[in-house]
């Protein structure tokens, strides 16, 4: 990771370029709040990621490896992070199918650009 910073390519910039380059080939780009912390993952949503991930209940592999991002997250915390960006929260299952009817459908890119 340090070589990215030394060369002037931040992880967030790399995320943005990946999103542009991969486009619809990989539709969902998810930052890991476990590794980045909720603030870091929320910032990644500004740079092209579109999926904040799940709540988890007890994630210890990452913390055992030395990261300090977190081991569990509440739905309210995730919704709050999404709301801070003025974006709709959408609950999904593992296969990316919508769960419940609590959020509007995702807008197309052209709709977001003209909004």
C-alpha cells in the first residue's frame, strides 16, 4: 500500500479509476468498513463505490491481522453513513436482490448526472 502513496496514486483515486474502467463489468464496488473504518468506507462511496456492505456480527480475522476498522456494525450506523451522503439506503441479500420496500430503486447513471 505504501508504494501507492509514494507514486501519488491514493487508494481512493484507484477506486475511482477502477469504477470508471470496469463500469458495468463489475456493477458493485464495495469498500470494506472492517478495514477502512466507517468514515473511510463512507468516503469511498464518494469516489465510486456503491455498496457499503453488511453489518457483520463478529469479524475477527481482520483485527487479528492488525487492522482496526471494526468487528460489527449496526443497521442504524450504516443507514446514517449513507444518509450523510444524501443517498438512499437499500437493503439487499447476498445475491444483490432487494430486501423489503424501504428504499427507492437505484437511479441510472444518466438520471444521477442530470439530477
